[in-house]
């Protein structure tokens, strides 16, 4: 009778990151890449996937060695593990996709200090078995990819009139250049957070109304 | 005795691990990380180098229309010479500045691709341009590295109208920046509206390159001609 409970727990840990505890829209973590490199859909997707990769592999290692690493040096050990995978991503992007690597620049190296990743190690991977840690990391990572892609796509559509470099509107469209500049990141994130909070408020009201 | 004794955290209950264990763990983590990094570095280094070389090579053909092959030349003691053969793959301690001489398919020298840099709006702009000494013309320009503002300054690499400035730009007198729509002379460059600083940086970059290389190129050409005769 253990099996179904285990699977549902794993599924639960996986699903929570996608929407209910989305790292960007709900927890508002990792704002530096969220604001800085979401000026095009392709950049934000690349940044999201790089973070996903680092998160999954760091969680795997941290969870594997969770009983070996003494508590006193755990943060140091986590950071070394995270930094290792970030550097691997940095090399891999430079080798496989030099154009994207050039666009993302220093923000790849800055994944090391993304508090989403260290947060998941401290709050989850260091206390849970490998399977659950993997589910949690994948869910949270995909939630991060999804959020970054939302921002990137919106900003590219409004700011350049394109999506993945395909023009969407006719010649007459005047791009809102501000959307791909830094203020556009804040505007887009603000409006998305507003929208999501409004959605959740409405749902809560409906639930309380149906309960009465 | 109703005073609450502060609850000890689990960390305090456990015996403090020995310093040796702490150092050993961190050493082990560091060692593992080093192994992974060394592996990734060794594996990706040749690909990254090849990418860079390919980007540079593509840029040379781009800025020198009609170029079929090119030769690398180094500046040493004020003279342009082919790089020494012994160099191999070992890294030079102080690589000499180099330019690229472009030739047509039948071996005619058509010009030089010159790399230069200049501080832009945010960071150094590194660019490469094609220079034809016979006609005193710049025949092409491409940005290799820049961090100019997306949407404004980065038009120096994306705006076709701005790039068209460099398809036949006279260098005598030196290139000069003018407002958009005011180009009347062959040595004038039309600026990008809203990105004057980036546009000016490009013009300065051209000047830097010309300053450094015009004299060596003149010497090189005169010695080549002397050899031919």
C-alpha cells in the first residue's frame, strides 16, 4: 500500500513548482535573471533551461550526499556543487550556442547566486531522498522556465514585434522599445504578478462563496 | 521554576564534528568539482576555440567583399610579417597585434581586414573592418563584441542603413560623423538617431584601426612592390 502514496507524493512535489509555488510568480525568487535577460523569448528560454539543468544536477548531488556533508559546512558545499554545474553550463553554451552565450554574457555565471537554487538545496534536497529531490528540482526548474518564457515572449512581442525573431505584425507596427529595455522588465513582471494575484484572489473568493 | 529554558536546536545536540571531518568533506567536494570542471573544460575548449576562429574568419570574408582567401600578418618592429611557424598550438606569452590580408582567387591582394576597439556606451566595442589601401576606402565593417543598449546602441550591428555607411567610406580625410540624412561627402558617416555615442564610438574605432595600421600597411606594400620588380 506504500506505492501509490509514494507516487502521489512525488507528483505533488513535482507539480507544486509549476504553478502553486511557482518560484517567480509566487515566491518571487531569482529576480536578477528574471528581469535582466528576458528581453527576447530565445534568451529567456536559454536562461531558464540553464537554470533548470543546474538545479536538477545540484539537487541530485546534494540529496545523494545529504547524510555525509556535516551541517556546519553544508552551505559551502552546496555553493561549490552549484558553481561547478554553472561553469559546466557556461562552457557548454559557449561551445554549442556561441550567439546565445554572447547575449547572456555575465548572467550565466550569476546563476551561482540565484537564490532559487540554493533555496531548494537548503529547504528540500538536503532533507529528502533522491527521488523526491529530483521531482522538486524538475518542477521548480520548469516553473522557472515557464515564468521566464512568459516574460521573454511578452517583452519580445511588444518590444520588437517578433517572436523567436519571426515578425508578427506588418510594417506599420512601431515597437515599444522600452519593453526590451530594463524598465520593460519591471513593467512586465509587475503586470504579470498583478494578474496572477488577481486570479488567485478570485479563486479564493469563489471557494469561500461555494462553502457558504 | 516556570522559567522556560530555551529549547536547544538539533544542531546543538549533535556532537561537534572534528575539524578534520569538515576539512576532509570540503576537500572532497572541491576535488570532485575540480575533476568535473577539468573534464568539461578539456572537452569544450577545442570547440570554443574553433567557434571563435570561425566567427573571425567569417567576419574577414564579410568585410572584404571578393576575398577568397586570407593570410594572417603580425606587426613586429613596425613591419608586417607572417606569424612564426614554430608557434604551434602553444600559447604565446605576448601575442603580436595581427591583421588579415585578403586575396582574390587568383592571388591578387585586395585589402586588409583590421580589428580594432573603442569604448562604447557600456563597454569596449570590438570591430573588424575591410580596408583597401589602393583606393583609400573602407569597404565593410562588422562588430565582433559589444554590450551596447539593446534596441538603441545595438543598431550599430543591426541597422542596415548604418552598416551601409561602411560599404564605401573614404578615409582621406578621416571618417567623420554627421546627422542622419546629411551625408554629402564620401568620408561622412550617418549617425543612428538616438545612439550617437555608439555611432561615434564606431567612427573612433575605425580611426584607431587606421592610426595603428596605415603606416605598416604602406611599408608592407612598398616592400612587396620592390620584391615584385
